[in-house]
């Protein structure tokens, strides 16, 4: 069952007028100086509420909101977003599409899977570069760049482009997707401007002499350092890919910048200034009304999303965002190859086109252990008393548990020490990985022991000593 509200934007709320009965007319005159101002204020409040309520409904309906009065009757205390089969994650496909007037390609410049962990409240973002080769047309066993998938399938059947792209992405990353959202260039610009711009720390200075402008090019430059970007600047930062400086000309660098902008937008959205400001929230909704396509969502989804935003915005909230790009370096260089036999430049799975077993396995690990796979440290292990064979076995267990990381056994350092030590060989680096490994191996020793005077290798060192035997102290039984 649905509800239809027919109100035009230029319609003003009509208020029925009341006449006082003659018998009461005289007694009411004394109060008229109070009554009329209060009436005007009340009418204003009602009118404003109706207008903004309608506008919010209209915008929500246009972008995919499924309103059902029955949902209002249900009294669920804690509405929840849809989750995957593990019951832990909510995964969203984020797509940016090229809808410039001078091109009819509708290619997707941005393909990102954002995964929210309901237990840790951490967010993992996975970017698939536009040059990744996949079977973009379900009706043909042929492989093309994934950025054409939306356009091909949308032209075959209107409304089918995002559905098919979602299925392709699910197959590649091996994660179940619960929601999707696609925004065009204008919507992106307006979205950033609606929150007053975003603060971004530009990692590298770079200049791009071939940034597309209509049918020609323009020069754009960015200087390293923190800065406030408006919508147009943020779009240039997100799309630039022809710089020859500091490695910023690759599609992989662009994907990382896109993730950085999403992170910056979340920071701005979570600020009290935006989240609790009705005017800014209405501006945000209006800005995306005609430029955003999303999967169907309900009133419960909206409330669940608001609850999550509020929890992330609370003073005691701790959460992190982790970024991954499906490029040749990922998985310790074991997953992606740039030698794809397709006639033009492209990347694809080392297993072969259309084969994603290892990529699926990697992203499930990255989703479960994001600090470790994001920092991707080299981990070297040593025997300091456990015995070479036992230390080797422990190392092999780590290699099996944390696949696609660089984990090596480096031999014996000492023969008479106890306990397990895990520490970083770089000051203030790999702290999250050390914390995760120490929890996994159940040890609190996270600094290099003083008795070890020789150096150890790797970003992180793990020392395996003899198991500590805890003797039970028994009290004598007294009668």
C-alpha cells in the first residue's frame, strides 16, 4: 500500500478561518493582541512543517524511498540495516557515472564497495579500477573494462545497468551487497557544496595538463597539505588521472583519492553542524534529488542509518576507515596482473579472466582483519626458546591464518627465553597490526625485550619463546 500526496512546490498551506460567535465577541477582544500573533506563529510552524515534510517525502520518493504506513504501526525499538549472511556486515555499492553533455558513454568512473562492520563500527572501502576486465554482458562470454558494464546493460534495458553491475561486483569481491547508490558529476558537486565543502589532506602535489573540459583539456594543480575543497575542486581531485608527478597519474591513485573524499564527506556529515542542522540536511537531500539513483529503501532503513550516524558521532565513538584498491600490488603482488590478453591495456585476476577465488578469499580476510591488511606489514618470526621446529610450525600457522601477507621464519636468536613478543621495528608505525596480532597470539608483550641486543628484521618481529608454565598453588586442607 502506498500514499500519494499531491502538493505543488508553489502551493501554500490553506488554513480554515473561524468566526467567533456574537456572544463571545466582546470578551475575546481583550485577548486578540495575544491570540493573533500566536496564530501567525502556529500557522507558520504548521505550514513550514508540511512543506519540508512534503519536500523530504518527495525527494525520498524520487531517489527510491519505499514509504508504507504499515511500517509506522510496527513498533520496532531498534530498526536495523540489511546485513549479509554473517549478520555482521552491511555492504553498499557506490558508483560515480560520467553524464557530461559531450559524451553519451555513461561510463562509471567510480566503483567502490563500502562495508560497515556492525560489531566494530569500522568501515572498509574497496575500489575496483575502471581498467579491470570482467564479463560485462551476461549474454556474452567476452571480457571488457568494467567501467562499461553499466552503460551496456542500461541501454539493453532501462533500470538494469546498476542491477547487473552489482552482480558483477559481488562476483569479483565475493561480498554480498545489500544496497547500491549511483551519483553523477553534477550530483557529486552539489552534494559536496551542500555541506559547505570538505577538508582533504592532499598527500602529493601534482599537475594534470589533460583534465577534460568539454571537447578539450585544461590544466589543474593541487599542492600537498590540508585544504577545504568545494564541489568543483573535489570533482577535479577525484577524476584527475594524467599527471606525471608523484605517481598521481594512475587509475589506482585516483581510486585512493576518491576514497579519501568519501572519508572527508563522512567526517563533515558526522559533524554536529551538519547532522543536527535541518536546513543543511534539506539542502543535502535536494542536491541529490535528480542526480542520484539508489536501491529501494524503507523507513526502517532510514531510521537505522540515522541511528548509526548518531552512534558514530557520539563522544565515546571509536571507529576507523580502511582503504583497499584492486591493483597489482594487492595481496603481496599475488592477485592482479596487468598482462591481460585483450589487445589493449587492462588488469585482471592472475588466476585468469573471470576467476575470482583468491580475490574473494583476500577480501574476506581484509574485511575481518582490516588493520592488518591495510597496513600490510612484513612479518618476520624468530625462535628465542620455543625450539626451531616449534617456531617454524607457529609461523606456518600464521601464514595459513593470514594469507597474502609477507610472513617468514628467520631462525633462532636465543634458546632459553619464555613467552611471545610482538613489536614494530618502526616508531609509531604498524601499531594497529601489532595490537591485532598480540590479541590473536594472546600476549601483552608488545615491545622489544631488553635482553635482545641484536637487531631483528621486517616491519614487525614476533619472538617465540618457551611456553610459560603457571604453577597452581594449593592450600593444605585443614579439618
